[in-house]
C-alpha cells in the first residue's frame, strides 16, 4: 500500500507497507576446477518468465571489472562508463525495444553482481517488483560476499528463513537503491526500503519512520496486466510540476497531508466493530482523495479507471499504486465485507482479463535461507 511515490520524489511524505507476496532469489556458486576458469559462466534464470541469460565470466571481467573495486561495504552509484559497458553486454542479447523493463532489470543485475562480488569470489554459473528484485538480489550477493549474515531468529515466513540485523538490512537497502536507480532513473527509495525492512513505514526525504499497525488491513490487488515505464512516468510528473509549479505544489502538499493522516490511522487502535468500521471508512476516504490527486498528476490509465468503476459498483474504494500508468490497483477490503460480495468483485474483474490477489498489509522484509530451504533445492541464499 502506497500513498504516493510520485509525491515522495518531490518531498512529500508517503506511507507504504509490505504485503505477503514475495520475490525469491536463489544464488548458487558452483565450485570449479582451475583449468575451467576461462570457461566459467554467469547465468541468470528468470523462472517466472521462462527466460535464461548467460555471460562468460571472462567477458564480464573484461567489460566491467577493469575499474577499481572498492568493496561492498558501501553502496556506490553506477558510473556512466560502467553503464555503457553494461549496455554493450545487453546488446549481445538483442532485447527488443518493447521489453525495456527486461533490459533495465538485467542492467541492475549485472551492476549489483559485479559490484558486490567483484572478482574476488568464484563467479558461478513488478508492486515494487523491481525493488523486490533488487533487494533479493543485493541481499543474496551480500550474503555470498560475507557482508550480510542472519542473526539467528527464525521468521514466520517458513522453515529455514532467518532474520537479518538492522545494520545489514541498511546495507542491503543501499545497494538495492542503486539497482533501482538503474531501472527507474530517479526513484523515491520507498519501494526498496519497504521491501527491505517490511511492515508499514512512513517515508519522507529519505527518513524512515516505522508504524505499528494496530488492526489488520486487507487489500484486493488487481493486476491490470498493462506494462508501464516508471522512469518515463516519474519524468512526466516532474515536467508537469515545472509547467504548473503552483498548482502541482498544492497537489504534493495535499498528498503529504493525506500521508500524515494515514500514518495516524494505521497506529490508531480500534477495539470494537464500530471503531474498526469508522477507521476503515476514514482510510477509504483518504484513498479516494489520493487517487484524485494521482489523476491530477497525470499517472492514471484507462485500465485503472476500469478497475475503479468496477469496484465502485460494490461500494468499494480503490486507488492505483506505484508509478501508475497501468500496473496494479489497491482496493480496501472492509472487515465486514462478505465473502460472497468479494467473490463477485473478483469474478467481474477477472472477466475483464485482470488478475486478482488478496493480501494482508504489513508483511515481512528481507530474510535469508541458506542450505536446506523448503522452497529451493540445493545450496541457496
């Protein structure tokens, strides 16, 4: 849940929360004989998309590891020279213009891999989805590099998953943000932060405040299946702000006020049915106002408006999340909403070729699993 990333870029506060849908990164470093060093290959397997990419390690070393590697203790931005080298590596795979999202993700992967692991270790082989990708990839690589370690506590996600200390999480977050900058240009930092730390947060000008949710909040997420270019959308909002500076300043101020009120609502304890209903009605009103402001920013889309109209028929309030321009839409699920009504909403949305998920707000952040995880085979991070 997010209110709202575009305004964060321009200094307003936003509230965001993790949800119980996860991105998993499996990292396998295969031992090799000395005489096989020149033939070693780095392989990236994107299982959900059925795509596999590989690069000879010698080629990576030649293209990306000739500049001095300062170590992974401090996250560093991608230099123009390294970005150009990465672009040349991707040209070899002939990725079509229509899949710019794939090219951006692969660029972030190559930057994070070569920056964190460097040449000292043997080289083996999107609801903030790009941020989740960068967080999971950064965390896995930092763990393999010995820079991040589990603190021993077992998370509630499942057998074998362990928690990570605050300082290590901050390092993961810093590297993930560098990956996000490659993908999005000028991201707010909120997506990678909430993916790293989990729970519910208020985020303003880089400052993070943890919010303690007093009551469970459930959302229906509708994936419009419409792709978007976050970098272009962020740039479009900035251009509109330049053309209409006073009007857009008022919009950003209103978003900030909504975020502050949502923060207070999240932490407000509702102890009976009447109080819970009142809290949810206020949250729904704030979501409705936020959606109107996002429309003022020019980041809505016909597919999003279709979802809004559909859920409104059932007296449910929705808003876009993330950069807009397609992507996903959040719909608040009131505690007293019957399962029958919810099933009808989902059925109507899915009849329009949308995809729906029910989630609980405030999921966990980055965790590690080494060795015998129930979700993977083999030695993984």
